[in-house]
C-alpha cells in the first residue's frame, strides 16, 4: 500500500463519517429530559401541596421516588431503550444516575454478590461520586471561608 | 507450499473445505441472511445461566454438528473468540477431546484459523476443524458497558454478532464439493493512530487494504479475477473507507466487494449502527451464505479478508491506538 501519513488518513475517515444529527438528537434529549424534570416537579408539588411536607424534605423525597422509578425501569429493561432514544436527556437527570448504578449491579450478578454485584456496582457511577464529593467539599470550604471573612 | 511474493503462500495439495456449520442468535435471524443459517437459537441465552455459557453452547453446537454429520475425528481443532483468554474456544475444546490450538486476532480469528489449518494439512495432517464465535452480550460486558445502561453510541459504531461458525478442512473431498483453499496471505499489523474504540471500521480498513493489495501483487492478479472479495466486519462505514483507500492505490474493487458486517444485518431497520462485527461475523456469513453459493457453483473464486481490531479495554484506557490485522485466503471451486 502507498505510504500515507496518520494525518492524511484521519482527514479521509473523518470525511466519510456519518454526520451527527445534532438538531434531532438535541430535540429528543430536550423533550425527554424536560419530561423527566416535569414529572419530578409534579411529584414535588404533590408532596408539598397535598401531603403537606416542607420543601426541603419534599425535594429529598422527590429524588428518592425518581431514583426508585428509574431502578424499576432499569430492572424491567426499559431504561436503556429510553437512553438510546434520548441520549443525554435521560443520562443527566438523577434517573440516569440510578440507571448507572443498577445496570452494573444486575450485569455482574453472575460473578456473585461479593465479586460481582457489590464490587462492580459503582463501576460507572464511581467517578461521579468521587468527583461529586470532592467538588462539593471544595465548594463547602470556599463558602465557609467566605462566611468567616464576611463576619469579620 | 510455495512462497509467492512477500506474504503469500500457495498450496500444492488440494485442501478442501468439505463442510461448514453456522449457529446464530435471534437478531441475526431477522437479517437478510436468515434463510442461510444452519441453526438459530430463538433465545440469546440458549437456556444457559450466563451469556458466556450461551456463547460456548453455540460454539460447541457448531463443532459437534460438523463432527456428527461427517463421522470424522479431525487431527486438530483450531479456533478463537473475543473473550479474555479465549475461554469460549478452550471450553469448547474441553468437550471435544481433540488436539487443540487457540488463535486470537479478534474478528480476523477465522482467517488465522483457516491459515493455520491449511498449513497443518499441507504439512501432513489429514483433516482439521476450525471454529470462531462471538456473542453480543458477552462482548458488550467485556469491552463496553452493562447491557441495561441507557447510553447512545455513535452511528459509526458496530453491533457484535451473536453466533458461531465452524468449518472442516480435509485432504479428501468428502462431499465432492470441490471447494479448495488455493492460497493465503498472512496479514501485517496496520495502525494509523485511530484511538476511538467505537470507530473500528476506520481502524481496520487500512489492514484490509494492505492485505488485498499484497495478495494481488504477490499472486499477480487483479480484482476482476475474483467473483467476490469479502471483508470481515468493516461494516458500511469501514467499507466506504476501504474503497477510497484502494482507489488511492489505483485498485477498484467496488463491483466485487462485499462486507459480512454489512450483509448480516439490515443496517437501516435493525438499529445496528454501521453493521455487524465480532469473530462470529465473518464465520457465520462465510459458513452459511458464501459456502452455499460456492456449493451451488454460483461463484467460483473468492478472496476472503477477515479483519481484526486488536485492542483491549486496558490498552484503550491507557490511550493506545488500535492496531488492526487482516488475514486473507483465496477459495476456489475446482
């Protein structure tokens, strides 16, 4: 084969790549993501206005309910289909986080409860937890220092 | 065995492919080749506890059917698959009680196995059985993400074929099909710096191009000599790149070329992205569709170029690019 540089080849295969359908994908993500958030808001409103729970507790309950629904949908094999359709629309909300924990837990059940399920359960969500905790700690520290400085 | 040119070997004996057997899962049976497969499992777990066991069951079924229908005890069994330490093939061999070699060049394993088996027969063995297999769900959990994780993959990604293909090579033409392996071209590794693990078509196309050009040069033939030039699993996107790469080398195979990854699924209707891939892709398509065409004398000369992307999850996470290889063999009807 005639000599070809890596750069030359890259231009060739990038040219051939099927074009990403940005508008279509963004619209789907927007609609499904928006729908999940609207359902969450609905649950929140019901908890506050009908069940009479205070707002801080209600938002925690809302998260729990959404995570529960997503876990059930993952177990039934529905959430991955939603994900294939909606992309980031169903990955970004808290339901996506639930899906990323439940799916490896199910997948690695065959390797046993210790070396499979429990060892692999955070294989996808792990980085989110690690960096989530790290950044929230840093933000907390900054906020604390800011308050001390203000008080002076 | 005569060495021709740089990497090609022509056989002096007649090495017959006397029988093949293909086993696939339900999704492959919804594709355009559904009437050609020998056996279809309607459940991709095959009634087993895990996808790994299901893949072994498919691989074993293909091998046992070959042995059963041919009343033969091959001198060697050579095979490969995609799972770590090629467990599917080793566990198949555990049940067969035959001398065993395991080969691995990912999706090009079928080509490597055919080449090794042909050399064995040329060197004095009487018969050899080969098989390769892959399973969408076992490959997915090893290479990618859990099955139930809701993520999108790009349009140029590929779908691993669930299935196994086995072939019997022999010095005696048991079924008088007259299908012989004429020559083989052992592939070299091509690596053009592709690091995207979803982009196997781009990673493998240069390897296929290199093996095809080398085979043409070594044998002093051109594309018009063949009825078909079949690549393993470049799928629609990779095939497109292959045609352009060969055009740049003044070779036109557009009329002869087809790709097993693009053939096995209806790429528009079956949500398989760019097409099929996996060690079972070339194996099932060759052992069913193309073998039948050869048996019926619809085609007479075939250049087979299974392609393999030799990455692992470790190498790709460490930022390594994807090396690829294509092992070519020429099949003719006598």
